[in-house]
C-alpha cells in the first residue's frame, strides 16, 4: 500500500515546533512486514526511534523536509519498484531477543538504490520562507492579509494558491501555509467590509 498525500499543505513533510530553529527531520518509510510506503516528518524531538524502526522492520530514509506534495508523490512512485524488490527478499526472523528484519542480497541492492534516491532530495536547494514572513516582507502583515483577501474576493483558498504560485515564480518555497490560511480566515471573519 502506498500512502500519497491528500493534504492541501504545499510542504507536507515540513514541521518546525515553536522554539526550535530547525524543522523536524523528514523521511520515507517502508514497512517490510506490512508492505507499505509512507512519508512523514519525525514528530519526536530528539533521537527517539520506534521499536519497529530499531529492528529494521520499518526502514526509514531521510529526505528533504521542503519537498512539495507533488515531489513526495513522485519520489514514492520512483522507489516503489525498489521497495517491492526489497520486501520480496526480506524476512522477519527471531534473533533470540526480538523479531528483526533480515535482508537478502537483492533486498540490500534495492535498499541502496532507495537510500541514494532519498538522499539526493537533500541536495536540492530551495529558498524557503515562512508564508507569513514572505507576505509581510514589504510592510504590515495585517494590511497584506486584507489586500490579498480583497484581491481574491475574500476567497482564502484562492489566496493561498496565489501566494504559493507567485512565490514559486521567484524560486521560493513557502512553508507553514496552514498558519497563513488561519490568519486569512481570521481576517475575513473580523472584517465587515466584505
């Protein structure tokens, strides 16, 4: 089973917790036991690792947290054939203490290809802005919200789409667009001039 993104977020693997400088690490995960592929960010702060990952049953490959929804879906589609080879040549065995994943030679080759492709996403360079910072770069954030809403007839979804499209034309990837959407909705609710 492949989990593709239904999220409206432009950068679904990006998460930065308040008070932290960097975003959470992102990864593609292949669950050898259940034959699934997914992509996520690590919700744990620090170096905690789930047991299934520790024992190799779920295999994680680091990727850039700035990938767009489409790029994540493309990446997953690219690695599906390798993941299928890996799952076909892997077995869950008892090592005397725990159940662990043992890879055969073909699975190891497939894993190298997956790891290299995922690692290559970290080499892609993006200029990244928090959406609210990008919108307010020329002045007042509140005024920029109102101007954007007026320009798009108070349609929040249209505002977000325009912001991501316009910023992309300049090579900029916006993150935290969900916060921008919330602020646009609040500005909409608080304005009687619609």
